């Protein structure tokens, strides 16, 4: 592993951000995804599921989450998986 000569820090090691900073991002994702999932007409072009999957995964990777936040991330991931299924079904119906 290489270390940055100036700082002596391993570039592969990245310190996670504190859980309190994740709260705002977590609330935002819960709001956005909750609103989209509750609507009956889901437009896949307005909600690229891969983008939201990446945003939720980034929360888990970038922040040192407390257990309750980790549970909320898991809930968001389950909702996104359900949304992906709905979008896949919608795509199949549209193609037919």
C-alpha cells in the first residue's frame, strides 16, 4: 500500500464521516423515495433507480452510522428493491 508522502496517510484508507452528518442526507433520501414510491404512477425516467441505489449505498460507505441509521438504510434498500421490481414489471408491460 502506498502512502501519501506529504501526509503519511494511506490513500486507500478514508475516514468515515460522523453519524450526525448522515442524518440530513438520510432524511432527504427517505423523503424523496417515500414520495416516489407512494405515487401510483412511477416514471422510470424521472427516477433512475441505479442512481438512488448508489446514493443509499454511499451513505453506508461514507458515514459511521449508528444502528438505527443502519436500519433506516436497510429499509431504503428494501424499498428500492421493491421499486426496481415495479419498474421492471412496468417495462415488461410497456414492451408487450
